[in-house]
C-alpha cells in the first residue's frame, strides 16, 4: 500500500518531470521521434487489480480489498465492459472509517465512490503522452491510479510509483541515445573544425594567388600601355609622313608645271631656229653660218623637249607612287587606330580585372577569417560536448 505522506508533492513531481521532458526534447529529431512513438506497453508493467460491477456493495468491496492486500484500487466496470471509474483503497477506507459508516454505506453500492473522471489510457498509446497526461492531473487526483486498456480489455493500472519508474526508463533511454548523439555530434564537429581549418588555409592560398594574379595583370596592363604609347607615336609619325607626302605632291605638281613651261620654251626655240634657218637660206652664201647655228639650236630645242617629256613622265610615275603611298598610309593609319582601340580596351579590361581580383581577394580574406572563427567555435563546441559526455558518464556511474 502506498501512503501519501511518504510521496513528493504534486508540484515537485510536476516540476521534475517537466524538466526531464525538456531535456529529452533537446536531442536529435530521431530520438524525439522514437520517444513519441514508443508504446506504453513497451515501457511499463501494469498491476493487476480487482474489477467489480456496479451492484457490488461497500461491505463486499471491503472483503475484496482484504483479500487483495497489494491492490492499490479496484476498477468499477459497467455491464457492457466500459470502465465507470476506480476506487482508491485509501480514499475508500477514509469513507468507511467514521462511527456511522457501517450503517450509512455497507449495504449501498460501492460504485457511489467511483471517480468518473479516472484517467484511462490504451496500452498502445505513446508512453510520453500517457506520462504527460498523468502529470497534468489536478492535485486531488494526482496520486490516483491510471487505468490501462488493451483493445477494450482491462490490462491493469499504473500507480504513481509505476509512472515515476516509466519516467526514469524514458529518461535513461534518452540519456543513452543522447550519449550516442553527443558522440556522433562531437565527431561531426571535429570534422567541421578540420574542414573549416582547411577552408581557411585554402582561402589564404586563394588570397596569395589573387595577389599574384593581380601583379601579373598589372604587368600586362603596363605592357599594353607601353604598346599603346608606341602605336600612338607611330600614328603621329605616319600622320607627319602623310602631311609630308601631301607637300611632296604639291612640289611634283609644281615641277610638272615647270616641265610644261620648259617644253613650251623648247617648242618656241625650235620654231625660232627653223625661222632662222629659212632666213639664212634666203641670205645665200652669207647666211650659211647662221644656218649652222640655227640647226644646232633646233637640235638643242628638240633635246630639251625630250628631256622635258622624260621629266614629265617620271614625275607622273612618282605621282602615282606617291598616291599609292598615301592610300597605303591612310589604310595603315586606320588599322593602327583600330588596333590601338583594342589595346586601349584590353588595358581597360585589365584594370577592371584587377578591381575584380581585389574584391575577390578581400572576400577570400573575409572567408578565411570566418573559417578560422568557425574552426575555433567548432573546437569550443567539441570541448563542450566532451564535457557533457563526461558529465553524463559520471552521473551514470553515480546512479549505478
């Protein structure tokens, strides 16, 4: 028989159980799922108690209780097998302990003392749910037994001691699984710390690589700028050459004009020489000297005309070559300017690349710092988990 004064108060039990239940819920989702689905019958052993009908008198119930000294209560069942409630032994004894109890109650049905709000659960209900329902009962019913049914059949009852044993078993199972979870978590945290350290190292290497690439990009940009400067100098020189070629064309035109003038003078000289020769012939013997001179002048005029024509032809060829040179120079200028535009764009691309690499380098540095912080945090968590594991092992040894 369980005496009430020897038990903890309902408030103390409720506080302890809620604390235990909270600690049970702090573990992994798999442990929580197992706790919620674990059936009551897998954890608790029900106590067999007498079951009586609605018509059994109080005197008969006294005899039944005397014959079942270990039964903490009796179950009142209706004719259809439904449970009407329970009568706790101590409460029943208090009712029949008065001076006039025998006259008042002996012949009356004992069902009048049955608790219609008795907590009735099924053996297949989750053990945690049953425990929570039992712990949430009001103070005046806290020490009453819990009736356990199995598919409509009375299986037995659970006393407060049985409920506390159920709580202990659930807590032990949760602690065992928590130890496994802590062990796995500790290993996982160590791996996370190692990965974080490796990430930090790789991030630092990335920073070094980015800085090296940035240096190469800067060198490439300087080379392109040098090439661009050379291109611009070539363009200036070719433009100057183009201008000089234009001046040369003007000089050639001038020389061509002069050659035309010389050719005209040669023609006039030839005509004068011819007239002089005619006049010398009219003069007879006296004009033979003039005729010889006139012939020589005509020959010089013809030679001069031929030289003038050769000069004009040569100047024409030179003019054609200068025109072709001007055309090639203009085409080269366009190509050089086009290439200079690409070089300028390449230099700008290098500048943008350097800015991007600087951004990536800064982010890699931030990532490295974050990874180092994560590694430190992982070590702290691992140490804390190790402390929890040691504390759990110490408590388990103390309990044994």
